[in-house]
C-alpha cells in the first residue's frame, strides 16, 4: 500500500513538472521495497519510461508536444543513455551520485535565476546542438537511472526557447525514449521482478494523469519555480547522503546565493524601465 501511494505521488510530480520521477522512484525501490541498487536503477528506467510515454500522450492531446525537437533531442538521448547504462557498472556509485547532485544544483540555480519575466528573442535549438545535448543528458540518465527531466526541461527552455508547458510536454517524449534505451543497456546485467515493476508503473501512471491536469491549471512561472526548488531539494539530499553536513550546507547556500543574487541583478533593469 505504501509503495503504491508513493508511486502515485511520483506520477503526479512527473506529469506536472516533466521531471523528478526517476529521482524519486529509485530511492523508493531501494529504501522502501528493498530492491538491490543495480536492479532498482534498471527498474526505475522502465517505470519512468512507460509512465512518461503515457504523460506525453496526455500532453499531445492538448497540442503541447514539439515533436521535431523532441525526436532529435531524444535520438541523441537514446544513444547516450544506452552507453551510460553500459558504463554504470564500471563507475563507483558514490562518484556517480555526487556528480549527479552537482548537476542538479547547477540546474536549479540556472532556473531560479531565470524566473524573472522579460522579453526573449525567438530561438531555435540547432540540430547539432540538440543531438549533443541529448546525448549528454542521456549518458547521465543511463548512468544513474534518472529520466533526465531535470536537465531536459531547462535545456529546452533556456537554450531552445520553448515555453515551460511545451518544454514539460516535450521532455516526456525525450524521457521515454532515453529511459527505454538506458533500460536496454542495463537489462542483461539484472533480473527484473516484473510483477513489482507492473504495480509501481500502474500507480505512477495514475498519478501522471492527475499531474497533467494540475499542470494545465498552474501558471508557467509557478511551474518553473516549483521545478527549480524540487531539483534543489533533491540535489541537496543526495549531497547530504555523501558529504559531511557542513560541506553540504556550504554548497547549497552558495548555490542559492548565486541564483538569488543573479535574479535580483537581472530583474533590476526591468524594474527601472517600468518606473520610467
């Protein structure tokens, strides 16, 4: 019952924010259900890949999925995720998790800094850059069993110029593609409990349906802030599990100070122009 309730909550996060699902699924499988870490990584990729596919279909009905950029980004992501899944067996878990947490904190800082509303020039994500970014995100996804939404959404908004809702919807397409590729990279090394995987997947899908509806009625700025704080919290938790508490506090406070200072500086010109 507890596992189903947690999986439901994970689905809500994934459907609403386009990320965070795998990072929550993995601890649930290991800490709550007692699944061995290597197996949990593979199972997490399967659960999130399937759930993201359903979430993508829900967003597609509302016309929010940018199929071309999603397919290009996802193609690079699949290649990277498969390679990451193969490499994961040769890299110490502590190194993987600390690197993962560092990327999460930097991503959160970038999104918190960028929440000031301002005019943006129209941009498109070039084919080569989309493939390279997708491959890089895919490697991270395959290595640690995360769908990569916490990296994909910022990449699509900050570099690709997509609106937050479009980025969330498109990220689910990319997540499903690279999660299944990462799962394929892990598959021959682990034994999957398909009954457990099915139960967790079903509960997560139900949550995704609810999360998609919540996301439709929430402002883009609120979604962006929620996503940034979610990523910051999860990154801080991972740092705390692998570093002394003092070091963790210093890192997190530094990231927050940078993000909020940069946000204030970027918002100052806009405030001055409004007064004029």
